[in-house]
C-alpha cells in the first residue's frame, strides 16, 4: 500500500513540476471563468503552422499571375505556359502552376479594369 501511495505522490509531483515549467515560459494571468474563479492559463509554445504566411504567399502568387495575364493578354500568356509545359520536368511543374485558373482570370479581370 505504501508503494501505491508513493507512486501516486510522485505522479502528482511530476505533473506539478511539468506545469511549473510550462508556466515559467509564459503565463496569461487573470483569466476569469464563468463561475468567477481566477485561473492562470499556460501559453502554448512550440512550432505552429504559419497559416497567415501561407495564405499571404498564395494571395501574392495569384495576384502576380493575374498581373502577368492582364499585362500579356490571354493568347501570349497561354502560348508561354504551353512552352513551359513542353520543357523539362521543372518547366512542366512551372507550366502547371502558371496555368490560367479561375482565380487568376478573376484577378486579371480586376487588374485590367484598373489598368485601362
């Protein structure tokens, strides 16, 4: 029985030490629950996926594709993309990425209205 109590005690001490270590890295103080109890919340640390950066990169990519399509025109743009698709493997990947999809068409139409 003493062993079970000691093991339980060491598990509790381990959890407390783990929480103290997390709290030392950053604590959000004064979080009030619905029942009025004030708690400290541990900030989440560690690697997170950069969703904002990915979204902004995609937005800039489609905007640049739209700008190219608006500047060059549909025929010239399509002929250049077809040249890419007929090249090496890397050029084929570029041709696939640069094809005129609906988002690019919309961006090009919007940009054309400002250019002319």
